[in-house]
């Protein structure tokens, strides 16, 4: 799993739709890749990271299923590593979501 975030300014439109719990719903939603590639920036990087986390979770679930079905071509070690990668990726996504929500709350509570 590669999480590469390039430095780019965060536009107000990127944070305008973020609400507590919105990131979790976005992680499960299917998103078209063409729009993400065209827009670029922070939202595309975030969408790509969430898709990477989702792919890691799907891979670990498939490997778990194969181990349970006693497929000899799938090793237990490979499955455990895939599960750990999926857990670490999910925890990182939750931390990023929490930081974004906190930043949004701080911005909204600022006095102008």
C-alpha cells in the first residue's frame, strides 16, 4: 500500500463538504476514477488513498476466505501479513479523517 501525498495547497472547496462521519461513508462508496484524475490535488490524493485501503481490505478478506477453504496455494503467513497491512491502512485512514474533522471544527470555530 502506497500513501503518497504531494504538497499542494488545500482549497476551501476540498474541505467544504467534510462533516463528522462523512469520510467513513466516502470510503465505502464507489467513485469514478476519471473525475479524480482530471481534478488532481488533495481530493484526488485522498480518494486514491481510500481506494488503496479498500483494495487492501478486499485482498485480505479474499485471502482469509481461501485459507478457510483450505486452499493449498495460499499460505497462512501471507494472509496474516495482508490482514496487518489492511489494519494499518484502515487505522491511518481513521487518523487522517479525525485530523481533518478536527481541522474543520477549528476553522469553523475561529473568530473573524
